[in-house]
């Protein structure tokens, strides 16, 4: 996950976001591609902490699984 800060928004981009389930529907940008997904948070938006943490944990697990396959 990478974070970009702009004047009125923060954008969190997940390189393998299309592979994540996103059960809470946080992804709201870069939805058209086969890999990337992003969350754009505007100033004043409310972010569901639990949902964001769950999505980040899922991304970490996906990356760890891919890394362990490469080691074998």
C-alpha cells in the first residue's frame, strides 16, 4: 500500500488490490484495472478504522503468501 497526500485528499493505493475481497467496499478509485485498487479519502470523510485495518491485513497476508511461494 502506498499513500499519496494532496491538498484536499489522501489516496491509498494497493498494488494488488484487485485480488483483495474488500468486503466493506472501501475501494473507490482505480477500479477499472486488473491489479490496482485505491481508496481516495477527502477532507472531512469518515473512515471505518476496522474495515481499513482488515483490508491492510488482507493485503499483507497476500504479499506474505506470494513471498513464501517464491522461496520454495
